[in-house]
C-alpha cells in the first residue's frame, strides 16, 4: 500500500535563493532553468511568505508542500532532455519519456470540474494536502516580483491618460487600495505617467516594502496628512505617491464625505479580493486576521463580502461624481454582488476600455530573466531591444524608466509588452546574444498568464467580449496545447488565478534561450504561435483590428476567405 507523503507547508528555517553563474547541477540548461525559476519564486526578495511557499496573491504557491518542493528540485536535477516531469497542483507525480521538442515540465494547478469549482470544495482539498492555489505565475515559476505587473499597470494608466487626460496623468489624483505583490505596482505606474496617487493598505509592512523598493514615495498613518500631500501634488502637477495605512472599505467612504472628494479623478482597487479570506473585513485587526479566517472561514467570508460591498459602493459613488473608475481584475465587484449590492457592476473591468485594443494586436507581457544573476546581462538585452525596435518610442520610454526605477528582486529580470511577430524577433536576438557570449548565461523567456490569447476570465481579460464568449475556456486550453507543440520548456494550465476559484482558466509558457540552434528553432515557433493565439481569438470574436493584424502579419484563419492564406515566411522557419 502506498504511504501518503508527508505534508509540510510552513518551515521558517527554509531560505531559498536560486543559484547564480554558469555552473549547473542539472543535466542541461533546459532543466536548470525551471529549477532556478522555481527557487527564484521563493526568494525572500520575491515572495510574500516564502516560509509558507506563498509567492503572491494571498495563497498563490510555488509548490504544494516542502516535501513536494524538494522532490521537484531533485527530479529536475536528474531529468534527461527527452523526459518530461508532470506536476499536479504543486506536487511532482510522474516522469514520462517524451522527446527533445517536448516541454521538460508540464504543470496543472487548481483545476476543478465545473460543479465543484468553488472555494469551499477547493479549501477542503487544500486542507488535506491534495491541491494548491497556483495563482498565475506563482505555480508556473515565472513570477518576477512587482516588476512583473508594473509594466502592464503602467500601460493601463497610460491608456487612461490617453483616453481622458490628454496623454498624461499630471494634474490628476488616483486613489486605490492594495499594495501587495500585484497592487504594489500601482503607485509607481501612476507616477511614471505623471500623476499623484494615494494607495491604501491594511498592512503597513507592504507599504514599507514598496517604499524601500522605490515603488512608493511616502507612507502615512493619518488620512488628513496623506490627502493634503497628494492634493497639493495634484495642484502642482507633481508626480507623487503616498501610502496610507488603513482599510479601503472604511477610508473610501470617509473621503466621499469630505470636500476633498472633488479632487479625486481615478479610483480603482487591487486588494486580494479574489479570495475573501485574503481580504480584511472592517472590524478585524491585521494581527487577528489569519486566526479568525482559519477558525470560521464561512463567517469570515461573509464579513469580507459585506466590507467589499461598502468598498465597491464607494467606488460607484465616485463614478457617479465623474471619476474614472474601474475594477483592476480582483473580482471585487462579484464579491460585492454576493453581499447584495445591486450596482456592483456599474463600472467596468480594466481590460475592455484600456487593454483589449492591445490584445487585438497580440500585444502582451513579454518577460525575461538572466539566469546568470548578473544585472549586466539585462543591460545588454535592454540595449539590444532598443536597437531591434528603433521606432518604438513607447518601448524605449518604458525601458529607460525601468532602468532608472526598478530595483531587481531575486534574479535580474525585465518585462515589456511586445506583439505578434515581435516577440519571436526578441527571443531569437536573445538566443544569438547568448550564443555569441555577449550574455554570460542563458535567458529565460516567459510571460504573465494575463495575455492576449491565454485566458478565459469573464470578470477580467475576457469581460464583455464582442461576441459574448466571455466564459469560453477552449482558448487557453488550445493555447497550452499549441505551446506544448511549439517547443516551450515548460507549460502550465491553471484555474482561478487573479480572480479566484470558479472564475478563470488560463495558461502559461516559458522557454529558454540557451544559444543553441535547437533553441532558436523552438523560439521562432513558440514566440510566433503564442501571441498568434491572441490574434485569432479576437478575430473569431469579431474585432476588426485583430482581422487587420492577421492580414498584415500573415496569420491564417481558415473560415475567413481573405485570411485563409499560407504565411510562407513562417512556414520557412
């Protein structure tokens, strides 16, 4: 009889840091890379609670247990280049003989059959050590700390500036909540676009951490003081961010009752509302948070949802007064709806008004990591990308800003948004730089699961699709399969990331530019096909811009006659 494995999720003695340099312990860089990235996810500079294997997003883990983590590392060190490790919700469950083009790791996290896809059933399994919440890039080993979301957040606030404020947020005030692993990108994203920002968080340590990393300028505990600072900055068209220690569900209604409410231009939120146990209800202290959530999860959930209803009500009332208001992808509107607030969906999610036009071009988060641990390797890639895309001034502006403001956390990494027929150019360039020795060790290339064609998430990425296919999950599954067929080093399929169990299916892919010809062949296919999925997904939904991009860049779509043409350039790769 098989003995059930030991299950340990907390170990304060474990301090994980990815190896650096060119010496490897695995049998190739194709297996050294996922091992280092798993370790990097749990680096104290990167993870929110590494001793609990939690990377970000409340309970998003890199591995199910410390025993599972050790087994994954041990297996990756021993894995051959024609073998594939299978990981089921953070636990290594088998090694299969495949081939050199197959992924070295296949990951499935948090996936539940429809009728059972709810937090209650998930938590029962999690408590028994049978499942874990993978979030998006936590359980797929490509989280790069706050920078990972920074560029997309910068793009979002830039789109708001273009839409409503003449291309800049200078002279505007944004109020938001949540300064953790995802929300911590908000203050710097606002100030990089020229605006003033007040960000509220119940946990001072999160605000202090963002200030230490220069994502946040100041931290205050007094509402009067914090408001005075950001309003003065707005009047002077000064870029300034102030963190306020407090509960957004209490603070936003307080601001609404003050004359200063008229100064608020933009309101959003990125608290961990996707998981009610990770959202602090009014009346519960930070010190008592986790104990109360564990003692009675059902009661805590009800209290959290009631607080979210007050939070969302205040957001709606700011919109009624003329502010630009949007849900930033944490499903707080649906939690407020559950608590009985009937106007919860009066404001949109961020994707339909700001990001979908980019998705139609296959644009999305392209991220890369220097496995050497040497920041100079990122400097080389930054310079090379600017030379590769000399006309893309928006890209240049971002890379310059990232170089100035972003402090590397864990292995040095970078992110930018590139589109269909751009990503493979960048990947091939990086592979060439490794081959020529201009970069000291291979580069890992991945992305967020939030991408053009890799997510079904009706409260976020696929909200308000033109053809009503918000909840059709075939697309991320096709995305994972095509990436598996195109040479990715590891591929993942997750459920619930970003917005919570029952609300999304999404897929990720990561590849390794190790300087070999085989890597070049894989990168050319993978980094063409992956964003190409986003183009065809939006073509199928009826977006004219996506059809234009498909026609211009050679994406074949069989049931549209004018797009049913073979792309000879891609076929020759």
